C-alpha cells in the first residue's frame, strides 16, 4: 500500500481525533461540539474557515498558486440515535447516541488530508473541505446545496467516501452511474370510526383497512414497477389502538421506498396514493398518504468515477479497486451534491474480519487502521485534480 509517509506518521493523532469524536456523538443539525472542533483544527492547519453553513456545516478553504481550478472534498459529521453496545474506552459518552455509521472516521480522514495539504501545498488551485451535518435522513447535504455552498465555494468536481464493513482493509469499490438508491419515507393514516370491540357494526375498523392496504402495497413492485427496474417497498411501522376492547379511530402505517431512478420513486408514490385511498374507501374508511423523498439516487459521473478509481488504484493497486461494485439499496444524501456538481463517491474497506459489525449496528466501530489510507486518497485526489505545472 502506498500510504503517504507523512500521513502514516500522524496515524496516532488521527486515531486520537477519531476516538474523541466517537466518544461525543451528536445527531443531525446538533453537531455543535464537532462543528467547533473541526474549524478549530482547520484554522490550526492554516485553512480559511467558514462556519454555520446551514446551522452546523463547515467549509475549510485552502489555496495555492494562481490556477482557477478547484476541487471539493466532503465528509459527514453526524451520529445516529442508537444506544452503543461497545465497552471500549472511546465508547459513546451520550446515552442513545452513537457514531454507528463511521462518520467520525470520515471527518477524521478529511481533517488528516487538510493538515497534510496545508503543510505541503503541493497543488495549484483551490481545495474546499466540506463538512456536512445531518446525513442520516435529515437532509444536511441538500440543505447545504440550497444554502448555496457551491456558489460560495465553487468546485469543479466533488468527491465523497464511505467506509464499508465486510470489505477488506486496502480495498475500494465504486461504479459509474447509479450506485446507491434514492429513498423515500411514507406514512399512511387510515381514519375509521372508533367503537366498542364487541360492537364492530357501530364503527369503521381502521385496523382491517390498514391491513388490506399493507397487503395491497406489496404488489406495487411486482405489478407496477417495470421488472428490469429495481425497487423496494417496506412497511416498517404499524400503529393502532391501545385497548383490547376498543376499535380505534385510526391506524398509521409507515415505511420506506428505495429505487435507482427518481421516476421510479414517483411511480411508486402515485400507485401508493391510489391504492391506499381506493382500498380504504372500500371499507368506508379514508386514507391520507404523506410521501417524502429524503434522498435522491446517488449517481457517479463516469469521468470523475474513473478519476477517483485511478487515484485509489495509485494507493492500493488496480486489483484492489473494484470498478463495477454492487448496486446498494441503502441511500446517501451526498447524492444532492452530486446532482449539483459533477463528481463521484467511493467505498473504502473497513475490514472483513468474521464477527465484524455492519453500520447502524450497536456494536459497530470505525476501523482506525484505515484512517491514513482514506486521508491519503483525499490528498491524492486533490493533488491530481490540481497539478502544479
Ligand atoms: Zn448511516
Ligand atoms: Zn453513513
């Protein structure tokens, strides 16, 4: 592995920063400690620092030479509402909050790259280090784009990286075009009429209506979506009633939809609305659908994906970069940045030891061994995008 020497030398520092962030997890748009720590470090390295971009977003800017070229490197800072099950020293200090997706590691890798690039300045142009809040379903990337982050910090190309448990240390995967699914959340409120559990004829049972809606929704993917397109409709919530002898007034079902094209998400929404109101009407009930797209599909630009894969291959060898990585049904809101600016996103192996935890698991931890590799990739990307002539 061709990790940059100077970055390998600061591995202990990187590990200390990562564990400190891990021990102090903060939820989306509440990253107050992290969004104070990141700018302090950036300023110490010698970057220009801009805070408060959509609440807790941070951008560090580094310029060298006179070239108008620019590149954006992005990391996410938020944690998840999960109770950590680990017992190591750097476990979460906060009940019910945990860095279970490795954003502590992503932030640290980008800080490591910023430190090296500020020291060496072996590039010609502008590097924007973008630290976004609220990646986990709360719209941090979209909020930063809407706030004009790329008007203030134009970036010819932007790059993001996510750790991947199950993929060996020293390996990367990427693909051109769609890579991760778009995501919507939905709630369907079925309104009936409450009654005594022994006198169903006096009410309209929303539990029965909602049950039939839940069953009917299963046919959207099999009957409405083209078989060659990929989509998921999962009902993950079903809430109704509090008592054994009361038919409740309403039932609420909720869940998530995933697809690799915005059109497919739209088609599913349309069918869900028709199906829910039609089935509910059949029972004399009424259904209201709240359908919210929380992430559009993540689509890698072909040229920038090849550039990113080449940069990774320089570090770990071509054999360790899978350029035709699997499609992933999970979502990532960096998609909103890629929808605005050309760029690409890559997965870095977090280790494939047996018993290792997946992200969003209470036993997960980011693998400190990969910090120098990820930081080196951010550095190489910037130096190759902004070469000195
Ligand atoms: Zn996550
Ligand atoms: Zn994540």
